[in-house]
């Protein structure tokens, strides 16, 4: 069995945003390195913000009004 190289942890580590709205704080661990992620959203069609390493492993920054 292959061990997973990246370990996600936090409130909703597999999602970029809290499904209920509000804050989502997560961390991605790759070997000894810890990569932070924080996001906030106001409803499905409102303000969205995130900054950090997403669940897919890439860095992103988003700030928009939908």
C-alpha cells in the first residue's frame, strides 16, 4: 500500500470554503513542511476570500464578490 505524500487537516480540509458559510482554516502537511490555508465566504452568492495552499496542493489567492 502506498502512503499518501500530502496530509490535509482542519475544519473542512477537502473544501476551499465552509459549506455553511463563514471561516475555514486548514493545513497541508508535506513531509516536514506545513502549508496554511484560510478562507471566508458569505453564502453561496456573496463575498468569497481565500489565501494559501488549497486541497489540490497549489497556492491560490481569491478575493471577489459574486
